[in-house]
C-alpha cells in the first residue's frame, strides 16, 4: 500500500495567497463588488421611505463639522444687521503677530505691506486698483465690515473663508487697525491712562 505524501505546513501557507486571489469575478481581487452593487441615484424614489425621497434630510440639530459655533458678532462680524464696532476677541501681541503673518501672505500682494495699496500686483491691475486700507473710506469702516470683506469677498476681491478661519480673520482685522493707527496716528486723549502717562513721561 502506497503512502500519501503530506504537504509540509510551510508549503500550505505559501499557497494561501494564491488561493485567496481566486474568485468568480474574473479579477485578481474582487474590489468592485461595492462599486457595482445595487444603489439609488440622486433624486430617485425610494419606496421604503414614507416621502419616497432617496435624498434624506440631516437629523434635527445636525451642523457641519467645520461650522464655527458662537455669538454672531464673532462668526459674522454683525449683530442685528449692523456691523460690530469693536473686535469681539481679546487683543494681544501674539494675536497681532498672527495677523501680520496672515496679512503679508494673503493681503499684502494686492494691498501692499503697509496696507496703502502700493504693490506690484496693484500696479499691474488695470480694471480696478486695490484700495488703500489706511485711508478713507476703509479707514472709516467698522471692524465688522472689514471682517465681512475677508469672509465673503468684496468687489474683485475673492473670499478668504477657506484660507483663514474665524480667529485668523479677526487677527488680520486687528493688524489692519494697527496699520491704520501707524499711518494716521492716534489722539493722545484716546489712549489708555497707563499708556498716556508713560508717553507723557518719555516726552518730557
């Protein structure tokens, strides 16, 4: 009686990947089953829903992941249909530094490093020049209007809502205000008392 040879365990393991790749689809690996499965297209009817619509409404209370939650003055720069007059986030030196960096990347190419509308890009724009941000009428804009221009675009300027988040937008607004003060000066009596006292002491 002849003995039946027994395959070595390692030989069996080596053959498993080749066996696993065999399927009835004719492809090496059946990755197309999910793509080719039965499914509904947009706007088709779905009989198992009461309203027969395949496109479902999000559950109540659902918000986009990227939506910023908070008071309207922070998110939109407006309250009751009016632009806010004061920046609704605490001002700090690090915040202004962030605003400077973002301004120099996204704003300065057109509006100039000093915000005065002097730049190579502005020089070559024939249809309409970018306005100065440190002179009228922008000088008189409330901060909410500047924020809205960044978030939604203004004239030929596109929106920067994808490039700049809410905090970065307010940082840029704060830096624009700093450029305006630098270009036009500030009345002494509007300075905070400690700053005014220090200035008067150093001027003596």
